[in-house]
């Protein structure tokens, strides 16, 4: 009889040692930020309280919120006060919360939560890789205003504003967001992410490259344009992953993938559905070699602990990240012959491109050129030509901003100034080229009849780049 009781107790304690759960504080709001501090204390922070979990107990600290309008705009952000919208970052034992997209930063000090930045809600680096280096907060990449980003920004604690981190490398990797990343000393490793096709910005694609940014030398080195096809690249990384034996790890489909960039490999672990009830958009924390996360079962939040040793028992495989280069099988003679042919074609196209350029209407800030002739133009006319070169058209609103850049005019006077500017530019083109006087024509903007749309001929104002011209038949 006693041995069965002993066996039952042994099994009970074994299971509870593998995974422990604790109830959330009853006063917790639905929207909260889940994070840890350097003293291994877990925090559940909402807009009323900071609940601190340590050694199996919750401590409630009532918050004092920043009372200004600026503070209130961020604290009551329409996307909520949660881990999806705010990244919890600790710098020098000070706790900060960075708004996704860039700009505002909140600081938690004692029991006060207040805003510290002098910036605005930038909405320009959503899904950026957010990290800390030498007590500075950085963001790489991201998405905003219909474009992906390829730059690094950092928060300047002297001006409390975001600044651009400039690298020495001319060739920048493809812009992206939601990349897999890890920081090792001064090396920022960036893998994959999502971007768009150069020829179609509406098509979303998964990137397959791996590069490293040296934050001290300010250089970028591409390690491979395409990693091992077995590498998982497409899962959502908005929570920046979590620490696993000093490497960056990500959870996806009941599998944990740990990236060891220094040793050129990644390891996969089967979690045996330990995270099946994990709450969405809430990160995983690593506390003393134990993974801590939030479960949500039937609408009730619970704090769950799983030892790393339990995860390691589910080890599946170790995979090489960057494959060894494959030796070329083509004969050197064939390669040299192809190279020579390509060089001849290149030189021929280079001279042909020169002739092609000479047949185009060109300009600088003061002159309009065509076929050996030139005509004087104003600075405003040069700005208008720049608009035509970029888009082939522009609106009356864009033209107004050029005319009234240094001085404001009445609406009726602006109309007159626009007409004079366009008529004068048409006349300059006619004198220089002999083309139709009404080269730049106007019509009502289809989407807004109050505005005027100006258009011109693509052949006049658009020229192919040399690379495009090179591959034309």
C-alpha cells in the first residue's frame, strides 16, 4: 500500500516540477505588458497597477500615471497597452516601453509611469528588430508609410529624440520587417524577414539572406544571399524571440528553434504541446533557465513555468545554417569566353547609352539642354522638372508647395502663378527642342475635381537607367 502512495507522490512532484502554474492577480486588466527585470522578477503591468511576481507570490504596486496630454495620448494608445504595441526594454536597471513603429517611449520608475521622449508617433518602423547595445536603444528595419525600411535608428538620451545610425557600407541589404535577429557583442545578425518584390510593391515575400552589422565599425557584411532551405524564416517574430542558452530562440507550431549564429547552426526542439495554450502576442521570458509565459484557458490567464531541461529532452535535430559553397563544374575556358562576350556587349551598350542620353532633354538647376542647345530656367521650373522625372505627373497641390515655399499667396493668385510657371516652362521646352508648346498639359484630378493634374510625355522626361538599357534587346 505504501509503495503505491509513494509512487503517486513521486509522479505528482515530478509533473509539477516540469511545469508549474500560478493564477494571475484578480485585478489585472485585459490589456497588459508582460516583462522581466534584471533581478529575475516578473511583471504584469497595466495602466493601473504593476504586479510583481517573485518567489511564488504577487505584489501589487498601484501606479501613478503621467498627467500631461502627451503622456495620455501614448498611455491610451488606440492599439492598446500590450506587448504587441510596446516593447519592454531594460537599460542600466531602468525600465522602458518603446512604442512599436518608433517615437514615444515610456519609463517605469518606482511606481510612476511617464513619457520621456521629445518625438512623435512616427509609425515608420513597425516590426523592427529592437535591441540594446552599450546602453543605447536601437531599431533596425521595419515598415511604415507603405514601404519597408533598411536603416538603423537609435534613441539619443541627451536630446530624447531618435537619430539615424549611419553605416560605412554602400550596399545595403533589402529593406524588411519582422526579421530573425540576435546580438552577440558588437555583431548584430539579421536573418530573413519580410519585404516586397522590387517590381511589385504589393507582393509580400520572405527573404532568405543572412548578414551581420558591426555596430562599432559601422559595416555590413552579407554572409550568404540564401541560407539553408531547411531554415524556418516565415514565422511571426514581433515579440523579438527569447533567450535560450545565450542564443536567440523562437516558438512556432509547437517547435522551438534556437539560432546559434556564431557556430553556423540552428537547433530544433519538439515542445510536446507544452505551449499549446500560450496566450497570443505575449512574449516568452527566461528566468533562471526556466521559460515563463502566459497561458489563457477559457478566458483565464495563468503564469506558467517550464524548465529548459524539459525542452532540451525534445531535441530533434541540429542543422547547418549557411551551406558550404558548391564547387563550379564549368571549364575555365568556357567561363572566360562567356566573360569576354559579356564584356563586349557591355562596352557596346555603354556607347549606345551615351547616344541615347544625348537624344534626351536634360537639365540642371539653371539650364535646360537638348541636342547642343540650352535655355535658362528658374529654380522653381527645375523643381517642376524633377517632379516630372520622378513620377511623370504632379498635382496643383504639389505645384503650390513649390510656388509658395517661402511666401503665402491667396488662392486666386496661386492659380495665376501656376499658369505663368507652366506657360513659361512650356515655352522654354519649345525654344530648346522645337517640340509642341503645350508639352505639359493639365486636366482635372479624377479623384478630386478641386485639384489639377499636370502630365507630360514619358519619352521626354523619363530615361532608362543604364542597367535597364543594358538588358534591352
